[in-house]
């Protein structure tokens, strides 16, 4: 759901983020980075990390994308 919010935000702002929307995207990606380790299945974790990194890159949040791939 968090990735859906981030992609919807990207669509709404037409790829031109304001300070508020870019902060929102970073918060969404940070939420993913914090909550994914609580999952039990390794494959599910990997898939979600990749999805979050792709969402971060889509929203031009490179540091958050790199954080999700480590």
C-alpha cells in the first residue's frame, strides 16, 4: 500500500515534486525500509525491497532507493 501511495503521488505531481511531496516519498520509503525486516519469508522480503527501490527511483529519491537495495 505504501508503494501505491508513492506511485500515486508521482502520477499526481507529474514527476515534479515539491518539498512536501518529496518529503512524503522519503517518509514512505523509510517506512518500507523499517517494516520489511519484520516479515518472515525471505523471498517476500526480497521482492518488497526491490519494489521499494524501484518506487524510490521512479520518484527520483536515489538515496532511499540505494538504502532499500542494501
